């Protein structure tokens, strides 16, 4: 049984523009990924501290 003929992909203007730009300018330089610790920020508290907690911290 012969192999199945592949269906051509539909034309996409964005892909054609990017291919033309790569041909004229060249491929973009490779980038280094940032470590996950730099990307993540410390989460803020979801709730403000209650008055009792604030008084307890001030009293100590």
C-alpha cells in the first residue's frame, strides 16, 4: 500500500512575512533563559492583617 499523500498546509500571511524577514535580515540571535528565581516575585499577602494581629505584633 503506497504511503498517504500529505495535504499542504494552508497559507498564513504571518508565517510568510516572518520567513521573508529571516531571509533578508537573518535569524535572530539565540537568547539565554532567565533563572526561575528572577522571574518569580514574592507573593503579596492575600488579606490585610487584622487589627488583633497588628496589636499583637506591636505589643511584643
